[in-house]
């Protein structure tokens, strides 16, 4: 990597580091905070689904507007700042309806940073020949720090400390966005029909649906693994280690992602992700024994990591210049539909079936593999 490319890559790595540090403390333990506020499994599922549903409407609108302006960095800084203000509402939210209201404002604002950031990063990857996986792995590394740190802190402190910790991390996110370099090209000269062509692209839509469904199959894990494992006798620290271990496997994949992408391609990676998800959820449905949990969490490299790499490289090569953020927004919208459905389903399924809810997630992965095969055949036909 040249010195110029290195200077471009470092701010993106810092951006991912800050954003996924936030995910690291929130994904494992936010449901526990919600439970501490008196919410039941179904209500927790609704809260977790709200953000995903809002993204269905907001992400395409925001990303399309950003593409037309060509001011991706300015948009990222703006939404990072607004997310800090919105998250502050959780300091006073102490009921289902107040939490829901704050979530409706905060979640779509914060989460749109991901497609906007991905569009900027992938544009830089293609323009400056950077290794996307080696930039993205810094987000995975800070996710580990967040999960382990939160687990350790929560073994000594009340769950309420999660809110001030999240607020502080969001300030770091805002700081990191300031140092990004603009990569987007304005799409004012791109005919509106080009974006409609993208939405009519059967290969793009089928791939996005399959990848979104694999990622959405993580809903039971994201929403209820900490609660389920805690009920089985695992400590907060051990739960943090299980989450961290899953991301260590993810980092290992990202560190060699250039070679893996060249060998497997987006469609091959998607098939690996769907197959790994199927196996992972079957294991978690069957056991809470530590050896089984370690194996299942190790499969995160494939169920999440391989699917993630497949999606980013597919979108980067399939979407034309001037529509990169729009394509990310379209994918995020499809992903939001899937995750919203799965989160709502996960809450109801877990309330009735407990760990057997993972069987439903295994079925989702099986269907995703079939849809991915359809997308591959459509691509082969041109």
C-alpha cells in the first residue's frame, strides 16, 4: 500500500472502529438493559425491530439524496452528530413507549452511517486499490473490545451504566467522521432511469434478498443469546468472551479477505454464509454447553463475515458510479425488512419456544441458500 493509500485507509479504519465499538457493547447487552426496564421478550423484539423497520423507509431516501449531492462525508458527520443528541433520550426513557419513541428517532439516524460509510469505503477501495477486509477488520477488533469490556464492567456494575457508555462512544464516532475523505461522485448527471434499472435488476434483488435473510437469521442470537445464556448460568464476562471469540474468527477471515474474495467470489461467499448459518443455529438450538457454544460462535466468521464480504463486493461491482450509496441504501432497505420481520418473529418465537427458536433461523438460512443459487444463475444468464 502506498503512503497516499495508507493515509486514505486509516480514517476509514478509525470510522469502522468507532461504529463497531458501539455495536460491541450494544448488541450483546442492550436486550438485557431493555429487560431491566421491565420489558418482556415480545416487547424487546418489537423495540429491536423498530430500528430495522424505520431503515426500510429512511435509508433509500437518505442515500439517494447523498448520491445526488456527492457530499457523503458531510452527511456522515451530520448524522453522527444527530445520533449523539438522539441517544441522550435513553437517559430518561423508562417505559416501553418512551423507549420506543427514542428508538424510532435514534436507530435509523445512527444505522444509516453504515451504508453511507460502506459506500465511501468501497469507492476508495476500487479507486485506490485498497483491501476492504483489512480496513473493516478494525471494526471487528473494537467490537471485541466493546463486548469484553462491557461484559467485565457489567459483572461489577449495574446494567444502567450501558447508557452513559454508549453516549461516550457516540462522541468518538462523531470525532472519527470528521477525518474521512470524500469519495463519492455526484450523480446529478446520472439519469433517474439508471437507479430504476438497478432496482429492476433481478440478480441484484435476488442477491440482496438472500444476503439480507442470512444476516437477519442472526435475530434470535442478537436479541436473546445474552438472556438465554445468562439463564443457563453463564456469567456476563463469559458471555462477553463468547461474543468476542466470534469476532476473532471474523477478523481472521477479513485479514485474508482479498485472497478469499478472489477465490470464492461474492456468490461463493454467500453460499458459505448460508450453509454456516444453518449449522450454527442447529447447534445453538440443541445446547448451551460451552464446547458447543464455542463451535457455534466460531461459525460467525462464515455466517456473518462471509455474507458481509459477499454483499459489499457484489454491490461495489454491480452498482455504477454515482449510485454506490443508493445501492447500499437499497440493500439496507431490503435488509431492514428482513431484520424487522426476524426481530419481531424472534421475540414471539423465543417467548414460546425458548432455544427452539433457532430452528426457525436455520430454516431461513436454508431458504437463503436457494435464493442465492437463483441469483447466481440469473447472473450467469446475463
